[in-house]
């Protein structure tokens, strides 16, 4: 098929699209800065382009003499300044240690609770920057014009740049803002700014950062062209299933850039990108099937992928080539085959990456990177692990996950991954232990401090406290599984302290119309594929669950449930309903107005959703339980599981409970008024993430009338019926 249309000026043996002609599909061309030292990941485990940290007293003409709290810094034997720090060291020198232009110092006033600080010395002028830093060692990226210091070990994304204008603090932004600003700077050819933003969020969870850095090294625009460095960056991005990174790896293999030319290997990476939705990769896959380059020739598969690509391509030249290739392929097939392929292409959808479906995959990665990096993440940043751990301890325990050490020992025992470690700067009196089931990812976890009861939690169970058996607040690996099993047997309810003021789920409306229908509640659609959220107590013990909507009554399947947090996910074949988005960005505040939608007293009141209005009274529930919002909107039997909406129509909570008025009357002598509760939307989102259920989010937008909010919510809220 020699007359097939190709893109790029590559040899005939490799008709796949070129890196250069492909550039416009993802990024714009050329950068203006370049690396002085750009190498693949080194023995220190640093990312490509990072300068290793050393602790020395001499770097070329710069030297440090003295000891604790009595240091002198000299250039060519002449004293430049003195320092009274507890320690003072040279940790980096650029462009090299023998003849540096810039030297980086680290110092500390001493003590375990103090943090190091850093300074940059211009060797030629003898001028030193002001001190900077946080409680972490920086990872330094070296460009032609400046040093970029990223403190990756900190909860927020903090960084500094040192160049011709001296020391500059990089704006403290959210990861999404850094990525957005980095892409914008790259597109505008402000490459120094782009590198700052990308370096601060390198690795972990953000595939765009290594991808763009890889692109710079690949094309030699902004960084010294180095295919090995580009490959290392692309692989880091591909570890997070970023389709453009797979495509670029394919380009390197197709054209022998840093690796032997291998069209077959290239096609495998193009296929990964194509399955994830990359249109130009889909074009390349189609072209490979049509020409037989890198894969067995198959005109039907070639036509399929060209059709898929043609619906998604934005580059008009490549789109034109795809359309011409479609015409050529159709000339070789009969009409029935063409119709079948067209139908398949029209219904094709990209793969949504889901991590760790296979437990052996998680086990293999954890074994290779013990609690340090799992596909670019620390183990506790893997969504399927983190979301489970976050949900376990309840009200105030979520923050404990941030105290987990990075790299403890890990062992596999009886189908569980088990680990035990100390919280940083608090060994051995503050400990934790965790066990992850390799079949279903259920989690046991313990957080404890010496002399206090340890907090234990487990997937789907209520958190409990237990006194330690010995000097260890949490069990070591050898005792972890037996301890966890002992703690959660007998039933957990007997170990839970009674609340000071009882909270009860709103009584579920009782039905008399049918002998099998026992109770009702509400639910809200979170996507257009038929998935919805409700309360666990609404579906608890149900032999059958039905959904009532304006399209009639449908059966629903219980996909997942979480008794401890009173949440459940249902699925029905009702599709196409516009879901309600979860509020993103700034959280709702006490005093903000809210709208509640649900089906109270089903069978007694209207069959349409009931809308009520109120305000957020407090950002915590009973006993300061931060999982809940306290609201003033009326909550009646049947409201359970319905959405709580802000005035832009986004979900901020799931209605769950009303205070037990009789119990409070006995305790206080007064009847509480409008004291009701909703589960915060953040908890519902974590639950959906853990179960790989998609949902939409939306930043708090312009306020609309409460009636419009109620109308919007009513279209996505349904009646949930429990049959026993």
C-alpha cells in the first residue's frame, strides 16, 4: 500500500508520524533555556536533571573551616564571612565542584525540632543570598539561567529560583495551578517560568510535569537534547498512564532516538496511547495496520483505527491524511464489512485507567519500590490505598495519614502486605501499622503514641481504641495480622463509647401499599452511566432495591457500601440523566445557604422531589465529628441519601441524620430546633474514588435562585425503595 498518506519526512521503512510534524497536537515549539548537567536518574534515585546533594567543606576556591557554631567561609584563603550555626556545609556546586560559579550552603541552628536553611553564594562577586527553605532537602534543577529549588517533601508545593535577579520565591500554588501555569508558560515560550512550575510538582501524581520536561530534552528546545533523559521523563509520565507520554516513547523507538530503531516496539506504545484516546497515536496505529510496519497487516483494523482517529483529530493536515487513508482502505472491503467497522468505531470509547485491578501488580510494584514509589507515587498516594486509609479513622484521624513514614519494611503474610513504622521525628513513641489485603484491598490500620490507647480502624468498620499490649503502641509486622483480627472481634459496637448526645438517622418512611416495601430514602446520580450515592442505612438489609424516577421504577444493584460512614453506591440501567457535580475548590462555610432535595414521607406527600432551604450551621457534627456538616434545613423521614446543594447547584454533602430530639430533651430539658446533619461531600468523593466510580466536579460558580437550585437538583435526585 505504497500510496498511503504519511505525515513526516521519515524513511519508507518507517512511515509513522514524525515528532516534529506532531508537535502542534500537544505543545508549541522551542524553548530558550538549557541544562548544564542533564543525566538520567542516578544512583541517588534522583529524577533526570537533578543535582545530587553532598556534604563537603571544599568546592574549588570555596572552603569552610571551624566547627560547631564557629565557622568561617573562605574564598581562595580569604575570610568572606563567619557563621554561628550548629553545622554549616556545602551541599551543591555549579557548574562543577572543581571550578564553581555558584555554591549552595546548608546550615541548622541545631536540635531535632529545627529545620535546615539554605543560601546561594556567587563565587565571582562574593555575594550571598538570604536564607531560605523549609523542613526538607531541596531537589535542585539546573538551567542555563538559574537554579530551581523544589522542596518535594513538604505538604505544599514550595520552591525558589536563583538567577541574575537573585533569589526569587516561586508562588505557592496548588498542583493544578502549577500545571496550568506551566503549560501556559510553555505555550507562550516563557520556558524558564515553565520549568519552575513543572519542577515543583515533578513526579508523584502529575504526569504533565515529566512529560513536558521530557519533550524539552527530546527536541533539544530549552534543554540540551538528550534522548536518554527524554526517555526517562516520558517513562515517569507514562507510569501515570499519560497518553502523550506513551506516544512519545513510541516516537523514540520508531526513529532510533537513544534506542535501536524498533517499529514493533514503537507500535506497542502507540497502541497504549491510542487506547487511552490519543488521536495521533490512533492514526499511527491505523497506518501500521494498513502498511504492516511494526505489526501484522490488517486492512479492517487499519480502517477501524483511522475512523476512530478521524473523529478526534484536531490537526487538519493529519485529519486530511486520515480521510484519504479511509477512502483507500474502503476500496478493499465489501460494504457489509465497512458498515460493521463503522458501527464499531462510532461506539468506541477510550480506556479509563484503573490502577491495581490485579493484586499481583500492586504486590510486584510494592516489592520493587517498598513504600517509596508506586508508579510515581508513594504507596499512600495510590488512590485505592490512600482513599481507604483516609476514610478509616473517622472524624479527626484523616490527618494521621500524613505522618506515615516513607519507606518502612514491608512483608507479605498470608495474602496481606503488612508494614510497621514510626512517624517522622517521633520514633519510637509514635508508631503506625498497616495491612492491605491483596485480594480486595481492604485495609487495617493502627496509629498510636506511647502511653495512650492506639487508634485502630478497618475498611467498612468503625474506628476503635485499644490499650497497647507492650511498649509498642502499634503491633510490629510479626503480630500485626493477629492483633488486627483480635481487635475487630467481637463486634465493633461493643468497643465504641456511647456519644454524649445521640444522633440518629432520620426514621425511614414506612410504606403500607405493598407488603414487601419496607422503607424509602433518596439518592443522587453522580454520573450519566447510572451510578448514584445514598446512605448505607437506606439499603441496609434490603433483598431488593428499586429506584423511582420520572421514567418509572427500575431495579438497582448495590455496588458498594460503607457502614462506618453511612454511604452506599447503587447502579441502575437509567442512563443519560445529567448528574450533579461535587463542589470543588473553596469549601462551603458556616452561614452559607444550602438547598436540600429528597423524598420525605414518600406515599404521604407529593411524588415529586421535595425541596427545602436552610443554612450551614457548623462545619462539624456531634462531638466535633468533622465528617459532617450541621444544617438548619428540615430533614424528614425519607430525606436520607439526598443531595445537599450550594447556591450554584453543586453537591456539598449527603443528607444523613437528624438529632434525637427525645434524647436531647431528656438531657437538656429543651427540644432542639432544626439540628440536622449531612456527610461532607469530600468523604463521598473519597468513597467513589476508592470504588473507581466516575463523578463530576465544579468550582463554586455564580449563585442562582434557590428555586433554580431545587429544580436542578430534582432532575438528578430519585426515590430509593427498600424491599425486604
